[in-house]
């Protein structure tokens, strides 16, 4: 069963099991997706719907890539491509979430339900920050580089910009 087809109760049960899937990666993408949908609630934001749809796909892609990676590691196959595949959903989620944080500032200025905006801003920041250990772990076994500090700094700057907008509306 796909993660997105599970009830919340079933998903929580699956997460607490001793299996690696769904794990932190899928949960972080789910959190980012919930944040994007909170942004959607603040106003008529059709572009955020496409972002949400892509994040929904990434949740399952993360689960599937992690399953493949674990299976290959059990076979003693440490090919770089499996580690890259496992990192890709998290990397794309970070890119999407940074874009959402950036576009979110306009919605924060005029949108309804400011408390939803505060929560969405916080969740996007934490989703990005929480993805970094998974990206780092997977890329450690590849030749790929990832500028963690750049993405974390960009995230923090966008987050703080949104906080200023929020404070101005209170």
C-alpha cells in the first residue's frame, strides 16, 4: 500500500514499527507537503497545488528508493547509483520547499488565517533542516557534493523574511 493511501492511524503504526520504511525521509516530505497545503488554505494558490502533488509523489519515491537501497546493501552491492537515488527525493524536497518559502512571502502579506502561515513557515524550515542528515548519509557514499551550508543559510534567510512579514501583520 502506498503511504499516501494510508489512514493517519495506519501511517503512525507503520512509522513506529521497527522497519526502515516509512522512515524519516518520507515523514519529512509529508511534513513539507502539509506545510504547502496550509499555505494553500491561506488563499487561492493554484501553483501550490502542483507543488503539493509533486511532494506527494516524492513521498512514495523516497520509500521506494530506500527499499531498493536496503535490498542492494543486503546483497553487498554498494553502487553509487542506489545512494544517489535514495538522496534524490530529499534533495528535490529541499528545492521545492525553498521555492515555497520564497513564494510564500507574498501570500503571507495578504492571506487569511495568519496562524496557518506561522505553522507553515515553521514546518517548511524544519523539513529542510531535517532532510540534511538523510542527504548527507546517502551522498557520503558517492562522488556527489552538496552545499549544505548554502541551502541551510538560504532556508534561514527566507524563513526570517517571512517572520518579519508575520510580525508586521500581528
